[in-house]
């Protein structure tokens, strides 16, 4: 994971070298897609982030919001425009204003890990598969950073 911070503001967030091939292990709705994913090279998962205040305005709440991963895959003799969607596993982080101003404010977050969850896969606008506890096929992706 890489988080660039300057003047207490995150510039961008991305999770480098995510092994996309792991997704193939839970894709069972389309065998051709599963095989194509198994052969896909690692890619970055990018994320944006949202800030808000707690109800009493004493803490700043924020969360990573994963961007859609777009893949151009060729399988079953055709090109496919695959869209992989993740969610933030309902993970929110809180800091006081003073905590956020500390030089290593984000270090505990990196050490404890950030969890994303595979949500859906589309081919163009066609839903291929939905993932989650209720569907019996979920995948949590935990990113941890080594302490500096």
C-alpha cells in the first residue's frame, strides 16, 4: 500500500501489485472469465477517500473508497470489458483534529491493515457475479504495511 501525505492531506492512495489472479478462485459464474483472471498480471487497486465529522464534531471520520478496476480480457474467442468492484468492508477510521496533525498519524492504520471486499464483476453492463456472505462466496483483501 502507498499513501502519500503532505501538509496533513492525503494526495492519493493505491494498493500496488494486487494479484488479480486470486479473484479467479471465487469466480464460479463464468468459467472462461475465471481462467482469464487466473492468467492476469498483478495490478494496482486505486482508491479515493471520503471525510466526514462524527455526530459531535469531535472526531474526523474517513474511509477509503476503492475505485473500479477495469480489465480488457480476451477469452472464449472474444474481447471482454470487465469491471471489478470492491467495497471498503464498512471500515471507517476516526481521528481527533490533533491526532490527524501528528507526523505519523496514519502509521497505526497501515500497521493494522486496510480491508477491502470483492463486491461484483460485470462484463460491460452485464452482471457476471455478486459476492458476499449472503451469496456464500466472499473475498476479503487485507493490505498491511511493514513498520518504518
